[in-house]
């Protein structure tokens, strides 16, 4: 049951992302003309951290992350990779590895601040911390026996503050929904980091 729900959620998100990218590709010049993306450099790299956990559970999680996006249009295809651990007052319990494939919608800037919205397909694997210590590389690549795979969607919004044409700070709130039988499907993250913009600026 949970597997079919995950597949359905993945199909819905994939369809939505294709539609979003198609719409953004149809008239990029119009979007640039309205100031949605003018002056942006095409390659965006974000390095940061996140904290949160499953809603309603006394277990906290912490992650490090890297995001790479291609800002050729106001709707930015991107990939985010997170690695982290979770635990409670008695110690660390699980290692988590996650990847999100999706798109970021850039909203018109407000001075130095540029808001955005996100939608992505999300996949996460969870492993007991002892398994991670015994087989770190297999756990990192999701191939160790005894790990749990969960797929679903994530969405949220945030902002980026640009201090120069190359460097900025970003922050966002993310809601992650990973339907799995017997597990809480909903978790939340607060994410923050530094960003780097690379390449020639758009017209």
C-alpha cells in the first residue's frame, strides 16, 4: 500500500515539474523583462545545514546539504543532497541520506532579497546508527542491507539575501512527506546556508 502511494506521489510530482519547466521555458524573455531573473548567474550552488524532525515525535534530526541549480529561466531545476543523523536524549539513533529532484520558482526580488517556492520529488534512506558505523560507504550509497527506503514529495519556500553578485545567504522552510506503512509520513526542516552564483549574468 505504501509503495503504491509513493509511486503515485512520484508521478504527480514528476508531471507537475514537467509542466512547470515547460511553462517557464515558453516565455523566458518575458520573465526576464519583468525582472524575475535578470542579472542572475546561471549556476547556483548552495551549501548549508538543516534541523528538524518528524512532526509530533521527540526525535530531532540534523543535516548537512548541498544544492545545485541551473537558473536559465525563473523556474530553476535543481538537485539537493542531504546527509544527517537523528536521535533523542539517549543518543543517536539513525543515519539519513536524502536526495531531492525538483524545481525552485524565483519570485521578483525585493532589493537584496529574492523569495522562492520549491517543489521536489524526495527520496530518503534510513539506517540504524550502528549499521552506519559498520558499513559507512554502503549506507551512504544506499546499498547496505537493513536500510529503509522512503519516497515522496517535499515543498516549501524561503529567501536568498545577495551580498554581492556571487555570494549570498539563503534560508527556507521545508515540509517533507514520505508515505510509509507504520511510520510518521510528515517531517519538517528549517534550512540555512551560503550560496554561490557562477557564470556570466543573464541579460
